[in-house]
């Protein structure tokens, strides 16, 4: 036990040391931020009031954005449902099939939607079809992984019993395993739908349709009032999708019940919505991406320019990867620091309900602004470079972290708090000794999860000049330098894999 | 008298009368059980006695000092003399048994060491001695979530003793334990009373156990004291505590 505590202390010191080093490496400086803080308002100020007359023009790209996310999430989920059982180790499927599939998923998971979308535009041409393909792939990779982990943690007795009675494996899976992991699968899919709406809003930056196209155009023309109205429309769409998803989520978890007739009606309506958004999707345009491009793309990606790994200094892959990892690390830590007070203020258990609702709205608003816009805002303050990346990452982490932190606070056991109060312990010490020990594991695992996400997201910060490996990758792709792009992609895959390994170790340490 | 309760009444917002004009006193070194059906107001009484809740009228005197009217600092000073154990233990589950016992030392500590959880050698030794007293010495470093119900209640008792309480309040201490473990916990409380002169005031809905372990019984029904007498009284006398409402009210 004492040894365990010592190990945990050591782990804490390691993480702290890594943070300090990463802070120095990315050139973060509170002083610089404080000096130029007034510039935060530069762009915000110009967005208000939004250009109300512009709203009708937004509707069609907004629908395209929703189309991409609805179609992509639904298709990705379907694909994941078929693939996940093949990846799970406990269903007796051949290893030869499982391992390559898992590697494929792991590789796919390393790429943010924006990079997937950029690749898709080379194959399917500009427009929302490429965006939908990117969202589908992203959803497929994340959901397959989550689902096969769920399957591996579920008991398989019923499945084996059915197989032993001569049932075929497919039907046996759907009858015996799916009921156990189904609700978790659907909750994850809903959560991904929420993220996908936000992701698909920026895919237009690389030509994949939707709101991003407008956003890119209006920020380049500095028509900030119009940017303001686009962001407002996006906030409304995100609120709509999130409340829909919260309502569906409460149905899935069985906290709310509806009659069988209403259920059928709901399913039909949802299916119709997905079908409608898929059927009216912009058709792919093969005029630009011909067979030749596809061929050179794939041959380049599969024969990466390995010499890039050996380039020393700031242009070398090693440096860029380190910078990306540092941005994600410091950004996540800073985000967690910002999220804790927001979560305490937003928890209906500790605060009066209207105040809590207000702070939750603040967190949704922060989350619905795409990271590219945050990047533009911070670049005015801290200039191009890794520090801007850190700030952007921190603010973008607030949404998810606040949500998870609030859930942790809502699940806390208040009885020890009351017991210590009855002994005359002051409120601050009660917070420290009765609540913090209960919260810490949940807070830590939320931060770790967000770090996993951030390490991938950090790869696209380059798009706004905020450091990391994204700028060279996008640059290489836009110049058809596929062998370079292949090398950078490979390094990204390796980085994500390494971080997976490390964060698994930390996770076990936190759990104790 | 160690504890004097005079004319205490409490009404909740939903207009349920939890306690009506309750008066009794407890002398030092006694083992008193408050018995009565669910909803009689037993838990409310304990919460008023340890200062977690305030009563609407009446007074509670601990060693002659009024608890009711005392505000923050003085109130906390009085609360420090009271130990409470609960039906659901109220321990921090993912922290070790030793740490939970040490929590009781927090009110006496300065800000910084208390915040950092630096309890010092003397306090650790005392907490370990108390864990040994409740026969849990070997579990000191285990997280509480890995302990059984009975062991958790023992940790909770050690935490209460860490305060050197003048009185130990026990709110249904054995209601969530199996009968054998429950008896062991009551044995322990009885030992503490006999050997160390601890005063115990226990809530229980289990008449049989209360009769076996206490010196005196207080019968509470619909917020009123309906019986105050020795534990070995004629069972027929105790019946009226549990008699149905309509038969008594005219």
C-alpha cells in the first residue's frame, strides 16, 4: 500500500515535470498574454452586433453541415456495428482478420476529420460529399474502437451458448452480445453526432462544403459581422442537436419512457431524416480528382519519404512532433484548470439552478465556436507559434471537460461532507478531504481522455499558424507532395500510438 | 447531567411535525437507546443533537452549555466534543481507513498542514491505536471501499473516538449490517461504554437489540416521547411505542 502511494507520487511528479518542460518548450508566457490581453476583443468586438440580414444566406450551408454530420454519423455507426465484433478478441474470430482491422482502425484514428476531409477532396472533388466521407471514416474509427472494447468487457456466456447450439456467429452476436453493449454504443454515437456537427462546420476550410466555406471566406474578407451571424447560427444548431441528443440519451438509458407506438414513430422519423440528408447530399465531382491523382496519392502515402525523419532542427519531424505533443499537453492542463471553476459554477447540485443553467450555456457557447476562430482570436494576442496553439487547445477543451467534470460533481457522495461538518470541520477543509479525493480520479480520467483527443486535434492547428505538425502536412498535401505527406502521416500515427501507450500507463496509475 | 434536552420541537417545510416538545436528559456513562417505528423522528433528533440541524424551539445543553444558540465558531467548538456514527458510515470510500480516522483531527489543525493532509506522527500513532482498538490494525492502509460493512462501521467508530467525544451519537449503527456483524458492533460500543466510560446515545428500530445492550430506553412515536424507562421493563409496556396510531388518539 505504501509502495503504491509512492508510485502514485512518482507518477504525479513525472506528469508535473513533463508539464513544466512542455510549458517552456512551447514558449508559453502569462506575462506576454497579460500585456496584450486587450487584443482578445479585436475580433469579438467586430462580430457584434451580428449582421441580421445575412441569416437567410446561411441556411443552405448550415443544412449542408447538418447533412454531412447526420449522414456521416449514421453510416459510420452502421459500419462500426459490423466491424466491431470482428475486432473483439473474445468472440472467437480469426486473429488474421482481427489484427489488420485493428491496425487499420488505429491508423484511421490518428487523423483529425480535417485531414481526412482534405484527402477526400482529392478523390471525390470539392463539396459536401467529401465532408460526409470524412465524418463517416472518423465516426467509424472511434465507434469501432469504443464498441469492441465494450464487447471485450461484456460477458460472452450467452453468445457461446448460442454458438454451441449451432447458431451462426452473426445472428448469435446480434441476439446475445448486442443487447449488453447496445445502449453504450448508441450513447457514444449520439455523443459523436454532437462533436461531428462542430467538426463539419469547419470542413469547408479545405473545400469540403458546409458552413466552413463561408466562414473561411468571411474571415479572409474581414467581414466580422457576418462571421458573428454564422457563429450565432452554429450555436443555435449545436444547442438544438445537443438537446435532441440529451433527450434521446435519456430514452436510451431508460430514464424516460415512451409508448411502443411513439417509439416506432420516433425511429421512423429519425430514419427518414437520415435518408433525406443522405439522398440530397451533393453528388461527388470526379472532374478534379481523377484516377491518376488517386493512384499517386496512394502510392505516395505507402512509400513515405523516410529521410524526413532524420532532418535535424526546427523543420525536422522530431521537433514538429514534440511541439505537437507539448501543445496538446499544456493545452489540456490549462483547459482543465479553466474548466474546474466553470464546472463547480455549472453544477446544479452546488449552485442555484438558474445560475447553473447560465454557466452551462457559457460552456456550450465556448464549445460551439470552431477552433479556427479561436485560433484567429488568439493569434492577435500572442502572434503565430506554439503559444497560440496552447491557448486555442485550452479553450477548445473547456466544453468537454466542463461536461465531464459536472457529471463527476453530480455523482459525488455528500455523506462524508455532512459527517465532517458535524465534527466541526471548516468548509474549505471539507472540500479538500471529503470531496476532492472522490473527484480526483474522475477529473484525471476526463483530462486524459481529452488529451488523447487533443493530440490529434493539435495536428490541424497549423492551419491558423498556431504551430505543430499540421502546417507542413496540409502544405504537402496541397502541393501533391504525397511522399512527404506520407512520412508526416506515418509520424502522426506513431505519435498517437505512443501517447495511447503512455496514457494507458497513467490511467492505471490514477485508478490505483 | 451531561446532555439535557428541553422542549425541543422541529417542523419541516412539508409541515410534517418531526419532533414535538421532546425533553429528556442523559447522564455521563449511560447507554441510552431511542427506539420507535420509522418516521418517528429518531434521525432528526440525532441531527439536532450533533448540530447538523437546528430546532424550532427548545434547547439542547451539552455539559451545561447551550448548543442551539451558539453560532459558527462556538458551535463548531461544541461539535468537536460530539462523535457521530451513521447507518451508511459516511466515509470517503476511495481513501484509506487511516486517512478517514485522521479526518477527525482536522478541526484542531492549522490551515496549511490541514490542507496538505500532513497530520504528523503523534496523530498517526493515535489513529493507528484507535484502529487497533476496533480490531482493524491490519486494514489501516486499505481503501475503505474494499472493507466489509462491519469493518466500515468500525472505521467510523474509530473516527468518532479520535475526537475524544464526551458523547457518542449512533444513528441506526447496525441497520445496514447482517445480524451477526450488528451484534459485534454493539458489543464494541458496549465495551467502550463499560471500559472507557463513554456515553452512548443510539437510535434503533430493533427493539430486541436495544433491550439487550442499553441501560435505558426512550420510546419515540410521531415526534413525542411516549416511554422513558429501564431497558428491562415489562415488554407489554413497550408495546405502546409501536401500537397503531388510531388506537391512541381519541
